[in-house]
């Protein structure tokens, strides 16, 4: 079992930055860790993922060049640095963990989820 707790959400003006963090407890060895988001009335959307060993990263086209995902395996944490935020980035952001990066990137699913943290970008 893996438990995930997100932090760092809030309200920011367009063009601003926020950093989300996710602390994991339990077995996260050799897992992919990622972020999804869901805006009101919309489906959950993949944002970014990072692999365990090689730290390969994958991003949704909508956030490439603006968001950066990173992880600290020693601390069991994954972070999402969000720059140049736009009103359309407003959503609840969820941390996710799965054994397979394919599951997260291609299937848009994960075995474990956090409770979510709200990000609101005002125009």
C-alpha cells in the first residue's frame, strides 16, 4: 500500500508560480510518480510523470516548457514546479503512483492516488 499526501496548492495570479509537493509513505520502490489534474466539469487529465531510476520525464503538451516534475527517492517525494501559470491551469491536482509509467502516460491510470490539492489561477 502507498499513501500520498499533496501540498502546495493555492491561489495565484496568471503568470505566477506554484510548487506542489507529494509525500509518499509505503512501498514506492521502482514506481513511476506523476501528477494529474481535474477541472470542474472536465475529465481527469494527465500532467506529468517521472520514472524511478532514470528520472525520465513525460509531460502533457499543455504544460511542456512551463511545468517541471522532479522526485527525491530518498525522501519519497515528488514535486511539480509550475511556472507561467494560466487560468486554464485551474484544477484540483492529484499525485499518483504506479509500477508502470505506461499505465500513467498511456492509460491515464494509476494504482494509488492522493486526495488532491486545489490550484486556482486568476486572470
